[in-house]
C-alpha cells in the first residue's frame, strides 16, 4: 500500500509540474507579445504618419 501511494504521489507531482510549466510558458509568450506591441506603439509615436524620413 505504501509503495502504491508513493507512486501515485510521484505521478501527481509530475502532472502538477507539467501543468504549471505549460501555464507559465503560455504567460511568458503572452508577455513577449505585449512587450512587442508596446514597443511598436512607442516607435510609431516617434514617427507619425505622413512624415518622410530620409
């Protein structure tokens, strides 16, 4: 019984770790997208439409 409980606990920890990793990876990807969009907006404010840069 103890061995079975230990194996179940290890499997639970593995599943918990995998789900936690996937959630953090998704959050990291969303943060990168937000940073890129924010950077694009900041750059576009420097060069308004209709301005010619030589």
